[in-house]
DNA sequence: CTGCGGTGATGCGCGTTGGTTATCAGCGCT
DNA sequence: AGCGCTGATAACCAACGCGCATCACCGCAG
C-alpha cells in the first residue's frame, strides 16, 4: 500500500541512469540491493516499471509515468521537511547562524545583543558547517543566516550584507623560509604549495587560492575541510594557506606565522540569508546589520 | 532522510484523533507500535510534532505544518499509484471488468467479442470483488468498468448503462415452508429473516433487503460478503435472500429454490464506469453497450 | 489517603526487511 | 571458444517493526 520514499529515490536513479550498476554507485548501495528494491517496488505496484533485456534497461510506459510523479513526490517531501523544520525553529524563537570559520570580531556578540533588544524572547544558535557546504547550511535549511566569505555560490538564491573587509594574509609554519618576513608581495607567494578548500566549496576555493591574481593553476598542497584542519596542515609544514587578517588573529597559534600579502585584493565577510526567506525576524535581523559600519 | 509513507499515515491518524490508543485502533496496529513510530518520525525530523502532557495530546506548530503536508503527500501517492496502474493497463491493452456476482446472460462473452471487433489487440480481464466494495473495484482503480446492481453509491462519480432489468426472487432452502410455492407476494416475505450484504455495501444493502418496499427494518439473518457465501447460508437454512431472476438461474444449486416475488420492483444490472475516465477504449466500450437492447 | 481507571512509554522476543558479499546466467564481442 | 559486462539469485546478518506484557504517571472516586 504505502511506499518508502527511499524506494522512489532508488527508482528515479535507475530510471535516470538506465543502468542498475551505475545507479547503485550513485546511491551508495550495492547493485543486488538496488535490484531487489526495484523488484519489490514493481511487485507492490503490480506493474513492470523497467524492461531489462539482458543488455539494456528501458522504461515501460508505467515507469515513465512513475518517474515524473516520483520526482514530484520526492521534491514535495523535501520541501515539507524544510517547512516543518522552519516552523519548529520559528516556534522555538531561535535564529540558527551558520559559520564555517570562527566569526570573532565581536560580531556574533553584537548581533545577539541587538536581536535581544528587538526580540527579547529570541536567541541565537551557532551551527558549525564544514567548507564542503559553501552556503554554510543555508541551502539545506540547517541555518537561517550565515557568515560567509564572498563570493557566494548561486548568488540569485542568496542576499547578503558585508560586515568586514580585510586584506588577505599568508599563514605558514614558523619554520618556513618566509616566516621572518613582515609583508609579502603576491609574486613571492604565487608558486608556494597552498592548502585548498574541498572542491565542493565552489568558487570560494578559487578565491582562497588567489586564482583571481595568478595566471596558471595553483599548487595544491592538500585539502582541508575546516579551519582547524588547515592550520594543522600549516603547522605540519605541508604548505601555506591564505586567510583574512582577522582570521589570522583568531587562528593565531604556536608554530604559525601570518604575513600580509600587500598586493592581493581584500576578502569580504558577509551575513547571508536566503532570498526566499521572508520571515520577519530575518528581515529585522539583517536590517540591524545593514546599519553597521563595514569594519 | 527519506520517510516511509506509512509513518506519515500513522502521524495523520494520531494528529486527527489526538489520541494514540484510538489512532492505533483505527490503523489496526498496537498502541506501542504507534507510539514508537511517531517517536522515530520525530527523531528523524529532529522536531517535536506532538505535545503529550500525560492526559492530552496536542499538535505543535511543526506538527500542524506537517499534518497538512502529509495529507497532500499521501493523496499524491495515492493518485500516483492509480495513474501508474492505469498507464500500465492501457499499455497492456486490457480492460478490467469488475464484478461482484457472476454476470452470466452471455453479456461478458458478447462484450469481449465486440471489443475484439473494434480493438483486435485488446482483451478483457475479469476481476472478482466482494460486496464490501459497492463500486466493484472502480473506486480504487482495480477495475476499469464494472457490472453493478443499482443503485450506485456516489452517483456523481460514476456513469452507467443498464444492461438488464429483472424481477427480484426469493431464494430459500428447499426445506423451507415456502419452498413449494410458485410465486410469492412481498407481504409473505416481509418478515422472513434475510441474508444481508455487509454494511460497507451502502444503499445496495437496503435494496436487496427490499427496504424500498417495507415499512419497518428488515430482520437480518446473517451477513454474507459474496454470492457463494450467501447461497451457502441459504442452504444452511439461516434465512432467505433476494436476488434477480437471472442470478437465481446462475446460482441454482441443489438445496435451494428461487421463487419470484411478484409485487416487488425489478432489479437493474448496469455497466458502470468512472465519470472522470476519459480513455478512448472506455468510451468506445460503453458506446457498444449503449446499442444493446435492455433484456 | 488510597486504590482504580485510563493513557502513553518501555522492555523483550520474534519474524521481516534491507543490506552485504559471492556467485550465477545470458548476451555481445573479440 | 572465451572473456567481459550486466542484472538476478543465494546465503547470511544487522536493524527494523510489530505484538505482548508491563511500567509510570495522572485524575478521580471512595
């Protein structure tokens, strides 16, 4: 009678790939598991959804009909999950702030204080998100607003207000040959191996590799998904990493030195929210930030 | 991530009853099973859906949001199942004919023949449905057309073409005191215990108890969900049963006699289809029947 | 105050489901 | 003829979902 939406997801994958083995890889399950679940779905519906003739897989008319509907259902469930979660958050008077690196600079404290002044019952939750998600939890509704370094992916889906503009520094091990320098030009940094954000970070990865300033591709020493992992890699001497001046202070620790790179454009930290989020609290919150001077 | 639609159905039941035990009864599961599934759903969504304060159950805002969406999703899945099934039936060139009692009278044979003459690749499937479903499978798309005795439930959802009009007879055990009679008046039948269709049969139950002709309520000997069960009850001497003259012949068997009830209005057998079913085959099929004389 | 009735949660045992790995069977291609 | 690819099947195992029995908690009547 009823169905597990997972089975519909399985079916959509097979229907799109028209290939059980590839679909199974995409779904991170084994091919036999997938075969059996599809067979079970067909048995439940008492309908053949796919024609398998040994070498090829094709949709039956019924399968084609289900494919469209299944996509709708999955999307509807996704939207439902988000809506329910939003309602719950709203009812519990919490604004979830996504962040990938420490924000510091007194920003969160100030934001919390000003929020309390206009909405005394509300409070702030901080949600740490790895660099894999360049929207810091906004995209999948794990956060309501987020502090992100520009550029943002999918700029049409987001709005933001810049809260800090800071020069970029190079952080290297204190044993590094450049460690004693007080400032650097980008020419001196260009060919150093750098620690990169994960591919999933999108354009931001390029920004922190300074691809806006270099001609060829950067030398990637290693990939780090969090600031702490990156600093650990720096201490281990794997390579350097570019970061903002403010973050250089926040993440200052023994074994690391940070040196300004004078001829590199600044980094911008922004408070970001979803363009389709029209909740009053969110609007009021960003209105607060709009009044701030860009430090 | 994904959810089993059964869990949503469980949740809707609890949200509507605001009472776990009653909801569990409605769902034909035990109360502990229901409690745990709801708890699991809440855990999956990381959201409290119901406030249980010992004595009462209430929806949280998140629960209210989910309730509306869950109903939509369940309805959407229901529609999807039907649509997929219809597409499959269409593609396999089959018209499924629902029936509750044998149709006989050469009707199915004639229908099959005429269908083959206009649509040579199509064939007929017969689907037996118990009296519990007065639409003979039309409502839940188990059949495409059906032979039903009037009156039909929810007449706006159905269209029909009468194919036979026959007097009603009384079938009783051959040991019954009336067994030797050649005909009866309804006054002689009115107070006999009769075998009834299940409550779920709707108005049809009343029709076969001749409530259109009697003043007080009928005496119900027992309930039978199929014609064979009814005849078995007749043979066992539990009571009489009203049936059409044609069916009296079809179900004639040792130990049973059928006697016309002269002053009872006739029964009408109709070919029924869904008013929202606009498939060409269905239209052509009923056009065929429209040309038949009402026997 | 105390016992009773009603309600949802919890512990336990059991069958089913969904997952894995290993292997088979059919077909195309060299 | 043999190899490679693909989906199905077999065998096994952990997790899930269910029912039964029971608990914990509250309101209420005596």
